[in-house]
C-alpha cells in the first residue's frame, strides 16, 4: 500500500527541523562549514531529502534570517500594539528587542553578529530574490522604530528621512550592544545586577529619543 502523502503541517515541521539543524551547525562551526550533507547526517536522512525542501546552503541561510526577523517583527508588533502613547510604544519595543535577543541568542547571532552572507552578497545571483525578501523583513523591523518618531518630527523629504535613519541606527547600535554583552555574559563579569542595569539603559535610550520633541519645541533645527 503506497505511503500516504504528508500533510502541510508535516511538511512544515520538516522544513523547520532542517532550518533548526542548519542554524545549530552555523552557530557551532560557522557558515563556511555548513553543508547539506552535514545537515542530512545530523537528521539521519539522505541529502536528497534536504534538497526536496531547500536548494542549497545559501537558501538555508536566508530562510533562517527571514524566520528570525519575522519572529522579531511579530514580537515588536505584539508588545507595541498594547500602547497608544509614542513613548510607551518605544519602551515596549526596546524591551521586546532585548527580550528577543536574550531569548533566541542563536537567531540573534545569525541576524546581527555572525559573518554570513547578506543581501549585497547575493546581488546578481540566483539567490537575489530570496535575499531581497530577507532584507525587506529586516527593514520592516527598523521601520517599526522609525515610524512613531517620524510622526512628531516636522517636515518631509530626503533630509528628514536621513536624519531619522541616523537617529534610529544610533539607537539600534546601543540596543545591539546591550544584547550582545548580555549574551556573551561579559556584563555578568562586572555587574552585580545585569537586569537592573539593562532596564536603566533602556529607559535612558528611550528618553534620549523622546528629547527630540523637546528640541523641536525649543526651535532647534534638527536637520
């Protein structure tokens, strides 16, 4: 009797297991040491089985990143949607960002820390469309921070957009530093209460962003 075809959920479960296995290898051994055969060996299946779901290790890299940014985006939306006030939204999102990074350190590493190929590395290759999709997912997360700030910064055009981008990237670099130093446990070597320190820094970061409104009200030309 022929084997019954897999259900969509069974197919998705296998796809997820392949991604999780690939992620584990990248974290342990680096992207250059990732191979379809190595994934197949860990899963006790044939390489052909893996190729039934993914084209090559570059697609795996991009799909892991897409999944990570989707997870982060969903968490940012879920936390920020509970609030109407811009300051409260930003506080909720920065905490969500840090919570994501500390709860999913492997995803965070491949998204932001590890030397793995990104969109510009795939331009002009067969992987460019998938890489473009990955980049758009990442930019959606960035936009969640830019949009509420943009709402109360006056004006429009390229100069405003560049100013906002620079402000949010500075903000992001501080957030990234907090997550990375927490995950590396370097903070734990020098601080008695890491969580308390992180909370103070998150509040200070949001306060710095919110001071833009005070600067505007004082008549300062921001850009």
